[in-house]
């Protein structure tokens, strides 16, 4: 049975949505942990049917967690509305599924849409923090610990030079953790997405209004932590260069942080905001390089069929250019 037919049958049996047939379901996108399908209801409205395959956070009920996050950030007005969730799933969808609003548009353009992204962050970070979400109370050390696990996951990894570079850079990040502890302790935590690449923003340039509407999707890895996780992740070159050739210069970073500070109504000084963004940017860079290091090993095992050639190409590029990346933030 085709995937479209499986989804149609599930929607029929669950009563979530009235759909005319399997032809009303089309594939949208898929990653290592989820696949998304566009569903057109009998009334002509569009929805996203999301199928879970695993958890980046190590959670048993990943799809239920993501649904809870979506409910929490819905008040921001810049995220898809969650409609239904089935954590138990079925034999066909054993890790659970959810149904949510479809947001039309395309990926973010850094040069054109950075102000819209700043507005999105300010709206999301303003929502009340719910109970039951993963908390990263010490974001720099928590990410450094995660990075260390990634680096040491495969002891027989052949790229020893890159491993040594990452470990030396990690020592620098841990020093930053001590130096910035007071700054992060003084700023209330909020819900952060933690995966704010250009593809996770949806920009609708054809809708009504004065300009493009920017929204943020893919909330599977959201946690409660410092707002600067999202800011740093958005600015770091390993994010912007993943699918574009854009890189923020110092002036651009300052403009973005200043814009965010204004939208968010922060009492924190601009210099402290820039410091928080810089510390988290350095920390996210550590995590990105550690993940690439780990993933390169998995992608190059004998007999493994690569799932995504583009991803592997970026992994190799980042590892080959690691010294340049780390020199910018060392």
C-alpha cells in the first residue's frame, strides 16, 4: 500500500479530517526523524500530516512532546497551529503522528528577511513557559556536554586531527561558560526552537499585508533555555552557509541583535545582548562541528547507503574547512 493510501486510511479511521481519497495526499519533505505530507481536505483546506520516526532529544513520546511545544508557542501567532496528535500510533505509524496547520511560503532569505526573523523570535520568546518541557538551565555547558558525547561516540573515528581541534575548541567554550554565567542567570529563560536554519522559516510573500509574513516551523527539538540559543544559532555561519552562501558580518550581527532587542523590549543593554549572542554562537559552532564529525563516521560506514548526498557534502565541507570556522571564533 502506498504512503498516500496509508495516510488516507488513517485519517478516515481517526475522524481527524474528511479527505476525498489518497490523491488528496502529497509528499512535502522528510528528514532523519520525521516525514511531512500535505493533505487537502474535502473542503479544500490544507494541512500537514507529520509522521515521527525518532527523537533527537532521546524522548519516548517525541510526537506528543512536539505537540505540547506547538500548543505552548501557538499564542505567538508565528507558528503552525497544532490540531490533533496520536502518540500511540498504529502498526503503520508506530512512533505516532500529528496533524497541524499548513503554512504557505518558501524558505527565508537572510539578506531580505532578517528583520522578520527577529520579530518571530521576539514573539516566540514572549510566550509563557509551560511545564513539562526539557530544560537546559546551563546552556553553554549542556551543549558542550552533548558535543563531547558526539565526538567520543565512535572511538575508532579516523579523523583524529579534526577531533583534537574540536576538543581544544571545547576547552575555550567551557571558559566562556564561566565568564558568562552571570549574564545568562540574569535573563529569564523562554521556549527556544534551537534549529533555526533558513529552511525552518516559512516566508509568505504572496499574502495580504504590507510585506512578507515570516513564521517558524519544525519544533521537535525545542527546549526551555536562554533566548540566545536561537539568536546564536541563527547568526552562526554553519547555519547560514548550510543552504545558502550568506554570512553575517559584524555589522549585520549587531543590526540583527539590536532589532531583536527592540522587538522583545529587553531591558538588557545592547552590549550584553551582543555578548550573549556571541557566546551562544561560539557554543552552537562547537555543537555543529561535533555533529558533523559524528555524522561523517556514520555516513562513511561500509555498506551504508547515503540518505542525503547534499547533507554529506556539507558535512565534508565543514570538516575540511573546520580550521577556518574555528579560527573566526577561537
